[in-house]
C-alpha cells in the first residue's frame, strides 16, 4: 500500500520525504512497529508517541505522522496533521477500505441507556433477519464472535478493523455506543454515521482525566449530530436543545410528551413473581401497543429510541414487538429466575446517581421490600462509597453491604467507608463481606413480593483482589445457592 492512499481524504502537510513511499502496516502503538510501518504519534495523558519518533526511525518505519516537531533522519517521510488522533481515524478508515460505507452505521450517545439501547436495536434488527454487529461497554459482537471490551468505544483503528470484519462476514448493520470521550478523541472520526441517537444527559464524567466542565461534556456529546445523516433524540431531556444546537443532520424526537414525533402514553408497570416489565401505547408517527421485558421509565425511553430507529430502517411492527418482548441485557436490570416468589435482578449501577435512579424506578413497582446488595471498588474515590451508602440507606428497605472489586484495599476498609454513608440515613443494613454469602442471605430472607437488587457488578464475571482477577459471575453464584453448593 502507498502512503498517499491512506491520506487521500485528509488535510495534512508533507514536512519531508514523499507520500509515494510504500508502507506495510499502520500502527499507533510503538510496540507494534515493524519495518515499513507508518507510525502515528498519539499524544496521550500518560504517554506521548512523539517521544518514540527517533526509535521508530531506527526500527525502520517508512513514515511518521506527527502533530509536533520531531527530530528524525531527513530521509524519513514525515506527515504533519493538526491532530494525530484525527489522522489515525482517517487513515484507519482508508487502511481498511472504508468499511463503514458497506454497513448501515448507528451511533448512540448519552449518559445512561447506551448499552441497553444498543442491545435492543441489535435484537430487533437480528429478529428481522438483518445481521448486525455491536460495539459497546460489554463487548464487541461480530457474528458469533464476542470480544470483551476495554473501553466503551475503542480506538479508531479498532473501530475500523471491527467494521471491516463485520462487512467481510456479511453483516448489514453495526450499532455502537459512542462515548463523549470517543467523540472528543476522534475515535469515531473518519466516517459518517447513518443514524445518531441521543438518550439523555446528566452531570457525569467531569474530572481531571475526562471533561473539564459540563459545557465541554455537552459539546462533545453534540458532535455526533454533526457526523450523522439522521438524528434521533430524546425530546424530553433538559439538555436536548444544546445537544442539537449545531446539528447538520435531520432531527426526529421521541419521549413521553406529546410534542415529540414519537411518544408513549398510558404507561403501565407490570409485576409478577420473578418478573418486572413495562407496557405503553406508542403514539405519533407510529401507533401500537408496546410491551418490554425490562422495568422502568428509562426502559420506555430506550425502547422508544429503538422503535424510532427501526421505523427509519423499515422494520415491521411484528419484528419490533417480538424482539422487545423477550429482550434481556446482561447486567442491565437483568432478572434471574429463581424458585422463590421474590424477584432477583442484577444491575451495573456502580455510582450514587445510577443507584438512586435504579432504586427510584424499582420503588414505583410497589415491592413489599427492596433488598439492595452492593460493594464499592478499591483504589477509587472514597466519596462514591459514602454516596452509595447514603442513597441505599434512604431508598432501600435493607442494605446489604458486601465486597465488589477490593483491588489492593482490604474489603472491610471499603465496607466501613460505605457504612459511613449508610449511617447518614436510617435504613436497616447488614454487612456480609463474602459476596456469595451476601447473595445467599438475601435469597433466604426475601419473601413474596420482595425485590432483590444485586448492584455494581452487572456484566462483570470477575472479582479483582490484590492485582489478580478471579472468576466470579453472580449468575453462577445464584445457581450454586439454588443447588445448595
């Protein structure tokens, strides 16, 4: 491959050498450099690829892509971009033959709901006979292959590589979570989404290594709607006008207010032993009754987003309803069947905001008693422990404090921090450090009409202790308890 081919859709400056040089691979990790590579120097928070420019030259790269000045031999081709993350995205798209153009691409952004909505959409499209890939927080799915995720949205090279695998495998669509970090760092640059979806926005991801303030967070989320053909947005959200302020796409809204293009009326919460769900009348551009096997108001919003998208894609009502009626998303309000008359669910809620939202939602189902079991991760901000403890103590009937991923901390030290928050309210609580024993306690004490929530682990199937990840899947623990093991 000739370097010029990777640069054909980019704006850049040739500092020295020639764009006609032949290259073997495109790399951004200095450990993967080989003779003939083009090395893209990425400036990261803890690592700057520009520092390896001279070493890359010694290893025989054919070219280097930079955003800063570097000292390398005059014989080496140097290409300069304003932003090398954008360079990597655009060059990766070219390197893999622009695979996004062979797929219908669907990007979902928002503070909450991204994961559930991606799985809802994939379930409906697959049910309708359209093979659909997925990229998200839990995993990347390419046909029958499932690859565990490191980031919500991977680096642009990995995104394009995944698109290429999907297109080559005969997939028709890809639905992916698009984080604000991904938009800020150009992980989804280099192509245009066919559809962009906005779920909601709340104050989150503000900090030293994320977004400097709320304005920056909103701005980054809004970039999706300058990079898609059709936007589908939550018209009820307080921030929606700021999200679509500079949009360059067509816009359609969904929500619970009748001012939206698609909206829900007559929302009904369904509760049976071992089951929670929601039903509503769909109004606006489509009209029929919807039933979803996941509880909560946010399920209404997530399903409205999926329905709105699928209408644009020509999916018939029967396929939409059939898929939504059987959907389960691992670790997202995932209900686990047990012999008891109570309801047991696993959810990823791992901070105060998500736990409060979860408990408030479940309380609307009028359970006799809510058991809220959770721990907090070690080597993380202590404030989260206090906040989660207080939220659970206020909103649950019984808080069961246990261990999560203690990492390099002592589990009881973390539990004692959580209890500081628990004591700020007057809820009942017990402490059981062993997570399996804690789950067993809940299952043995819960009765008819009670709801047990196992919060924090969600889709995770491990527990990290002293730098080692041990297998621990709450679904396995529940089965062992049922079988008396």
